[in-house]
C-alpha cells in the first residue's frame, strides 16, 4: 500500500511540475521606448524615469508579455529621440525590433506654484506630456495616443504626505497601458 501511494504521489508531482508548460500561448513582445523627459523643465526627471519603469514592469509581466532588450530598442531609435509618436513611427520600431506592442511616453513640463493668498495655502500643480502605444495584435484601433495636460490645485498640507507628481504620472501612464492591452485580454478569454 505504501508503494502504491508513493507511486501515485510521484506521478502527480511529475504531472503538476510539467502542466504549466503544456498548452501555453507565446508571450507578446513589448518594445518600451525609454521615457523622454525635458530635463530643463522637469526637476525630478530621474524620479519619473523610475516610476515609468516600475509601472512597465508591473503591467507587462512575463507569462503574458516579454520585454524586448533595452539595447536592441535603443539601437533602433535616433540619437535625438523620437520627434513624433505617430502610428507610422511606432510601427517602424515594432518591425525593426520584432515587437507586437510598442509603448512610448514623453513629459515636457512639470511645475508647482504656491498660492498663499487663499484661505488655506495651496499648490498649483501642472504637468504636460504625451503617451502613445501601438498594439499590432488588436484588430480595431491598434494605435493609442493621449496628450497629457494635468492641472490641479491642492492644499499644500496634502503635499507633506502625498506626492502629487507620482500620483498624476502613474494615473496617466497606467491608463495608457491599460488601454494598450485591454483588447489582448478579451482575445485570450
């Protein structure tokens, strides 16, 4: 009896170890163009770069997506960076690196202005930029483009524990990435 139970457990162990490799679809290749931040008009450019890559890694995880090597993507880009985020440019990059999805983002301006003449001291927050993506696996509307023009006024006491720039940036980037991959999940199901 002990040998039979041991045999059954060993067969089940082998089955469960190899089951994830059976019948899985190939991962979609994602080319991520490094974020373009205007260093003259943005104080915390390094923070935005870190936020961007954290969101990319969080959204495009391995079983479903595979990121194309940064060096391979950078070799295809012009030295001065992408001038426009139009569909033809992103499609050319996708063809050159062999990716199904291309993601690009640019932040051109970030500013904070204190406003102390109000009842409560406030901070006027402003961010400008653009987000673009191309998903060639989508049937309809494979190209997504969104201009970022964020203006908000928040109480300055809220800036002590809250990073408005990170929250606004993450909202726009996450929304763009969700829009890029939303059709893929419908196809998988």
